[in-house]
């Protein structure tokens, strides 16, 4: 499984979200390998990842991605929101976590 954090340029906020997702996966004791990367929204393709995390201002730019795989983060710095959304995916995909 692969998660991709997206932002406008693929450098700042997407890298921060990537690191935060990796921390959540460690904290949740996820044993299954989940690759987490970051990129710019303009170069994202549907086959690039299983789930895409992005800011609501970039939703229109991500129109080419499958809507059921796009996770909108209302706040890129809200750790609880991110944890809730990551755990929802883990549950949906039957991936064990604490």
C-alpha cells in the first residue's frame, strides 16, 4: 500500500504531512509495509498511490485522481484529524493497528 501527500510544489507541506503520517503509522504499531511519499499535485497520477492526502485548496487540481482515494485535510497541522483519517483507511483496508 502507498500513501502520497500532495501540495502545490511538492516540497514543504507535503513533506510535513508525509512525516506526520509516518509517525502515526509507527505510533499505531502498523506492521504491514505502507510506503509514504510526497509530491506536487500537478504531477500526481491515479496509479501513483492508493491514497492521496491534500489541502482543500488543491481539490480542483486533483480532479484527475479517484475521488474515493483523495483524503482532504481541513488542517495540515491538525495531528488528530490526520490520525483519524489514517486510522479510517487502515480499518477500511483491514490493516491491523493499535
